[in-house]
C-alpha cells in the first residue's frame, strides 16, 4: 500500500500536531500529535501495522486498537480526498 497526498494538499507541522490544507477547496483539518506522527510515517512508506505498533509502544493502547485507529485515519483522509492510496 502506497500513500500520497492528493494534488493541492499540504501538511504543515504545528506545535501539537499538524494541519492539512486542501488548497482546492480552502478547507483545513487539524491532527493531534499521534495523528500527525501516523500520517508522516505512512507517507514515508511505513506499513499501517508498523505505524500502529510504533504508536502503541510505551502507551496503554493495545496494538489492535492502534491499528484500527491508523486504518480509520487513512479511510477518513481518503474519503475527504486528501490522501491517495495505491
């Protein structure tokens, strides 16, 4: 699974996470630190299961819940047409 940002979509890191700007429609989304880390790591080519394991490491969140959360993030960004999955 390869993930990339849609055309005219920009991600900017901020103090507590990231902001995603959809330049086509002038809308933006804000991600918390975990969401920003997940997105940047996914865009770097890391598999969703590995991203989830990294996020769950050292936290009380079980690996399976972290994976569900990572997959939900991918699905939400894809539905908003911010992310392309190939």
